[in-house]
C-alpha cells in the first residue's frame, strides 16, 4: 500500500493512518515523500504529522506488526535524515537505507530510446537536424543529476 503526504489532509489524521496501517498488515506500507511529515517542535501543540508519526512508531514497536509488515519511508536522503532525527528512537527503527544513485547520461539515453520505441515515436534524425536528439535530451536531463529536486522517477 502506498501512502503520500495527502494523509495529512484527513480530518482524523491519526485514525485514518491507523486504518491504513491495519490494511497494510502482512504486507508493505510505503510512505512516499515521508520527509513531508514535519512534527511540531517540542513544546508546541501536536499537528497532523505528530499523529501520523506517533501511530507509525506504535506500529513498528508492536512485535506482531513488526514481524509481518514492512514499513518504507521514501524521500530525499537529507530530508529523511532530518525526519529520523525528530525522535531519538526513530532512526533505530528505520535503520536499513537503500540509496538509489541518479541515472547516468547513457542510462537516461537508453530509457528515452526505449520509451520512444515503445510508443512508436520517431525522433528527428541527426542528418535532418544536425544533432543527435536523444543525446541532447539525455544531456539536458542528466544536467539535473546531483541537484536538489532531481529524481530518477521524474527523469
């Protein structure tokens, strides 16, 4: 089951998230853009993110849930590290990290050419326009690699 930051817009955020956790039991709960869960600072009134994170921590601490359910927090490394730092026990409960490096220019070109072929499109030939269109597109996309906001899924 995939959950996004839209969970924060529910009227009963904690209750709705608890239902999602229950539905995911025995499978996987994938929280995309988890870094958008920004709890209120200490001493301030809890917000919707606090409700979600409290529920999440409760779920991963429950042995019956922890043994049967996988919880994945997805997002940009720096922002996820900040999220994990908001609670002393958070990082230890989400200790496995999968880092997906940005695609290289040759990989991007290969993906582009496959997409073009799969859709029965035709790129302008180098002879007709003077440049290798696929190479130029891949170079322009690859220029964003390593910069904040670049993501393989959007490339």
